[in-house]
């Protein structure tokens, strides 16, 4: 089995906070982190985008998802998890990062 991490970017459906999802096919774990680069761009455009798009409250609501790792046996399980939280997995593109 090739060792890889699959990476995808998406917006959390309840908070509208940009997140990064990582799936390690060796450990079988999914993790999430905030997409700080995108958040920085959005918050720097306050004159164009309303301030309430990304608030501290919305950011804090994503904290719990970023603190844990979640098990998955395959990339199909990852896509199923996305569907469960309200994201159309067909619109998510996974980038494969090979491990040495």
C-alpha cells in the first residue's frame, strides 16, 4: 500500500469557516485544521465582505472538530463522513501527498 496523506479544503457548513481535512491512509485517521491562510485573506477584506462572515464565535465553534482525530478505513469512509456533516463530497477535491 502506498503511503499518502489526502488533503482537501472545504467550508464548514454550519460556521462557514474554511477548514483543511487530512486523511492518513497508513494510520487510518482523519484530522481537521482551520485554513488560516484563507481566513486571513477573508478577514483582511473587511471593506468588501461583511465582518460577520468569520467571527470569533464561528471560529470557536470549529475548535472541537480540530482537537480530535477520527478513524476511517478508506477515502470512501472520509467522503461518507463529509456527507454526514452536510458537505457534498462530489465537490471536494483531494490532493494526494506522498510520504517517504
